[in-house]
C-alpha cells in the first residue's frame, strides 16, 4: 500500500471527511501536510507520519 493510501486511511479512520491531496501533499482545513514513512516500530503504528508543511508567506508592511 502506498504512503498516500495509508495517509488517506489514517485520515478517514479519524473521522475526517474534509481533506484533499495536492499531488503528494495532504490538505486538511487549509493546512498542508507532507506524508512520510514512519519506522518507529511501536505497536499499532500504521507506518505513515504527517508533518505540517512550512509555508513561506511574504508580507509587505507599509
């Protein structure tokens, strides 16, 4: 199973229905998450980790 499919399963298991994918980036409530593999070995780990993606916002102050 791909990381993207595992991430989708994780989100749906959490009861979240308002999400989308922008290529390989998960978008929930306007927040973007990178999808990475997790190899922690903890019992119950689904092998996928979501990390909040930093965004660069340029602002012009007057």
